[in-house]
C-alpha cells in the first residue's frame, strides 16, 4: 500500500512516468479507471491512425489505374475498418500491460482521488475503496472531448471522437464542427469512404487555424477537390436532432447570413477538456486556472509531493508532450538535473491526407515577434520522389531569422511529412542555421530533399525550382 511514486492515469504521460520511475529504482504504482494506455492509445492517436490508413488504402485501390493497375469491384467495408482499428488499439493496450509487468509496476484498477497526507483513494468498479500512500503523486488524468454549450454531445446524433471511431453504420452525410487536427482527420476519413462532409470552423482562417496560413489555404484547396465543403469564420447556432437526422443552423460571422445543413450525424471536434473534476484538487488546495493545474517548469504543483503533467496542465494537449513532461518530472524527482522542456520546439502532426507537420513560429508569428525573416518554399510537384509516388500535392515551407540564420519554423503539407518533421526539431534543438541545412547532403530521391531545397530557396540557392 506504500509506494515511492503513484501515478494517476496510464495514458502517454502516465505510463512513461511509471516506467521511467521504475528504471530509476523507485517503487511505483499506476492507477487506471479504464484501459491501460489511456485515451491516446485506446480512443485517440493509435486507433484513429488505423482508420486513416484503411481510408488511404481504399483511396489507393480506387485510383489504382493511376499506377497502371486494374482493380474491379473494390468497396469499403466500414465495419471491417472499425474492427481493425479496435484490434490495433487492443493489441497496443496489451503491450502496455506487458511493460507494466516487465518494469514491476503495480497496476491498481479504479478511479483515483487525492487525499490529505500524500494519499490516493482508489474506488473500483464495484464501489470498493482502498487507500494508498506515496512520497510523490503524479496526476496524469488526461482530457476528454470538449462539448459546446449549445451543442451537447449525446453520443448518438451529436458525437465525439470516441463514437466517431465505432459507429455501427457509415453516415451518408456528416457535419464536423471544428477544423483542428481531430476534425480534419475524421473529415478526411469519412469523405474518403463516400460520406458527404461539411466542416464548420469558428475561426476566420478555416481549416487547421493554428497552422501557418499557407498550410490552411493548401489544405482547403485539396479538401475542396476531394469533395468536402468547408465553412470558415462560421458559428454553429443550434442543432435540431428531432426526427431521423440533424438540422444544423450555422451563421457566417462576417456577413451574418444563416443557413441550415441537414445530415445524419454531427461530430463535435472542438478540442479537449482536462479531467480535473473530482480528483481532490480543491480539498488539497491545488491551484488551477481555467481548469488547468498550475505547475512549475518541472511540473510541481503548489502542494509538496503533488505533480501534474499532460492535458491537465498548460501547454499543447499532445501525446508526445505528455511523455516528455512525464520523463522530466520523474527525473527531477529522482534528483537528476534535466533541462526544462522548450515548448517552442514541439512538433505538431495532423494525419489527414495529405498530412500536415509543423514546428516553431508561423510566418505571421515570426513577424509579430519582431524578426526580420527569410522564407523558403519548395513544392512537392518539383520532387522526383513525390512524382514517382503519385503524391505531388503540398510543399515544405521554412522560416529563418535573416540576421543570424536561426531556424524559426517549418511547415509541411504532403505525403508522409509527419515522418519528416523530426529533422527540423532536432536541427532547431542543435541551433542549426539555414546554411548548415543547405550544405547537409540529403539522399535522392526522397521526400526529405524538399527540406534542403526549401532552405536553399530561402537563400536564393535552390537548384530544382
């Protein structure tokens, strides 16, 4: 019942925290109310990517003639895709269970709640409560789908991402509210299978509003070509779920014009809310701001021995951020001297087709920060590998400080770019300049050559454009 460290939550923040703590010789327990691996592994990152891969394969088959291959009679098996996605998630969850056993971590099933005296009260599915103590307690309770006040998720006609992954039947028409990563990924998936998709985004920029504007414009062109309708700078006023389908009343924020869109189902993809309710924060006096736990650079709260990481603290709600925070937090507890996380060098990835990947400043943000910049852009239409792969859409855009050559940001849209962004993250970590990237030999033919070519374009040295 007594541990060095107890972690509440087993998502991409929780289970790495437990494993790293065990590696450092700590006696560790992890508390999980549902499935090991948390939302990301069971209902987020992993199963959604399985669905997206199925959609991509279906698209390949549908356009097989473009590659000189004749295929007849191919059709999407929606339920089969859903089953494959769940099988992938279940397999990964089993992998986390193995890692817990391998690292001698005690798994406690139930809902964990903080109590005074560095205690955790865990209530299991049958209502039985046990109390555990630890020198250090790490909160990694994650987040859930956020719901708009006027569009409450009912799980049937107005759904969140969990329901979107397990629908019994493919809808003929769908409205997606929110054009961030979750929204555009599901929009692509359903559109690729033949669902008529309309995306409604409150922000003026439209698709992926946190990305560089050039990325947003490019994705808008591609989605329009794929048959999707995108309504930017538009609010959802109400959703009428009476009758068989849904009637979505939307209003253009600039013109004030209203229209009603009919559909079978509405997907609410307007972000995540932190799971900070009923976990004992108020009883212990742990400081929060707008639902987020306030922590220092190594994730200590204002209460000694209590820490918080991941979606419940300020910062990007991303799996890899939670993992990085987890490791830093535990290493600091163990007496190491880790370097605080640089939140301006966190890559963001969106797995629609084409993919989007970015890190650092957008062009607009760099200018607002006062930088004199050099911008380079290289389209995949000029890439030999992209042409051979039949994936000429998109580009790589890079931004450098004109004075010192500092790599301020990179923004990519295209085939497999989520596998390319790590080069930029590592280069920025090492304070690499634009000239260094230009002189770094990239293999040919590869998609990654576009990074070097874009850097060369920023300095008027581009060869293949």
